[in-house]
C-alpha cells in the first residue's frame, strides 16, 4: 500500500497543477526585463560606445567664443606732485576662434582604440545575453530538481514511518525483536531531517530564480517524462571546438581587446611625431576712458587672424617612451588573457560535449535503476512479510529506491542544461533553444 502511495506522489509531481503554471519562457521574459546583471552589461556597453563619439569629437572643428571686460584706474599728476583727479579706463574684448586639427596621428589611433573597445564591449554584452539563457534555465531547473527532491524526501519519510509503525506493532505482539524498532526509528528520524533540509534547499532555489527575474516564484511547469535523448549535432567534438573558437562571444571580446591594445601602441608612438593645427579667429577690442564727469569714448576695430601651427615634441623626460612600453605591456596582457579565455572555452566545450554524451547514458541507466529499485523493494517487503527478509533489508531497499529516483531526476535536468551550455560555449545559443526546452515542459 505504501509503495502505491509513493508511486502516486511521484506521478502527481509530474502533472501540471491546477490553474496557470509559469513556464521557462515566462521566467526568461521576466529576467530579460528585470535582471540587474544584464542591465549592468547594457549600461557598460552604452557608456563604452560614447568613447567613440568623444574620440571623434577632438578631430572635428572646435569653435569657441570669448568675452572680457577689464578696468584700470588712472590719475593726472600736478606740478606740486598732487593728483588732480582720478578716473579709469575700460577695455572690452570680444572674439571667436575656430581651430582644426590637420595632422595628429595619435587622434586617429585613439579613435581606433575607442572603436575596438566598443566592439569588445558589444561582444561582452552579447555574451551576457547568451548567458542569461543559461542562467534562467539553470535557476528554473534548480527549482524543479529541488521540488523533486522534496517529493522524494517526503515519500521516503512516509515509507520509513510506515516501516517504523509496522516494526513497533510486530514487536508489541512478539513477532520481531526490539532491534527492528530501533533500526526503523533511526531511519525514520533521519528521513525527517532530510525532508527539512530538502524544504530549505527548495526555498533557496526559488530565491535564486527570484534573484534573476525579480518576481516571486509560483508554480512551475515540469519536465515531461519522454525526454528526447539525442546526441549533439554535429556528433564531432572537434567541430564544436572550432565553432567555439570562431563564434564564442567572450573570445570575440578578447580579440577586440587585443586589437584595441595594438592601436593604443600606435597612439603612444605618435607622441614622438609633430602635429599640425589650423586656426582662424576674429575679434574686436574697444577701450574708453572715464575721468570725472567726462567720458572719452574709444573706437574698437575688428581683426582677423589665420594661421597654421606646428608642434614638434623634442624631450618630455622619457614620458612618451614610457607610455609606449606601457602600451606594449598592456597589449601582452590582453593577448595572454585572450589565450587563457580560448583555452577555457576549449575545455568547457569539450566538457559539455562529453557531459551530453554521458548524460544520455546516465538518464537511461538511472531510469533502469529506478525500475530495478522498485522491484527490489517490492520483493524485499514480500520477503519480510513471510520472514525471509529483515527490517534492515526493507529500510535499505527504501533508501536505494529513493536515491535512484533522485539521481534520475537530477540526470534528466542536467542533460538539458548541458545541451544549452554546449551551445553557449560554441556561441550558437539563441532564444529558439530556450523555446525548445520550454516545449519539453508540461
């Protein structure tokens, strides 16, 4: 009877609950709108993109206007040395100037730095977008795995409670020893503690999903039983590695960072080169005198100045060459970082590929283990009823079945996640992949 209740509980856990249940796409839409990690990546991308505008701006004409008013006290000296009176003169300056950089190779190099840096951040943002697919799915399936674990823990607790009651009843009528009671009670108390731990894990898993979506977790749709067990396509690990090295967004971001560092070296070396600037300015100076009750007006005149200026760096205390060496070191750092990223991507891609292959076999093996564990428990219970099996054997059989069920649930969810992570590592994950996973829910 207890086994039937256990089977029924597990079956009910896989059925859609009454009312609306949230699916993976619902969780993704909420995360897309509310995830602070993605929002931060987007803000960084936009801020970095402004660097291109600023680097280009210094190469465009610069127009400035100025207005100034100055006053100077004046006086007339008499033959006796006294001052006959005081006054002041005022001067008003009004001008406008237009300057244009004609030749400055460092500005062009800095513009290239800004563009490559912006492309790197665009790729980083794309990586964050792709990572959101995996993070949401991981958190979603983390809740499903924890829910299954709680169902198994409760069913396990109920089964041990029934075994304990049965052992206690048999002891009271003299059909078994008190050792059976102690054993059954020990397993039952341990199962109660495991149920509490499973509930706590489920609560934390829900908070992990809420952290991404920004909304409390309701009822979630579960993974259906007929999970497709298909190997990766193409079924060649080297092909996946080559795709990853070409299309992985994090690798692309590193490549653009190296490119930006190369341009930064050119910008630093340009500090040794002369620069040429053109300018044109037009202004008017007007001066007048105020002395006592008399004002002496002044007549101002407009003047226009046009010129070219050449700046030739001669010596800067070694700062320019130091900047060149610094830029080279930073380029080397970027190259090493890129190589580290490439190696990590290769490792991750191969690991996820192998995990998918192994995961298919694990799901099949765990499913067979559940079937065998159920049959073993049925046989052990029947043997206990006729006296050929001990209570300890029954308790161990219950434990074995629960572990097999938990492993089966975990391997199913892990297989789906490994498939997504393989595509993320290869840089080919898209929303349609999440939609395909969502189609496996019920």
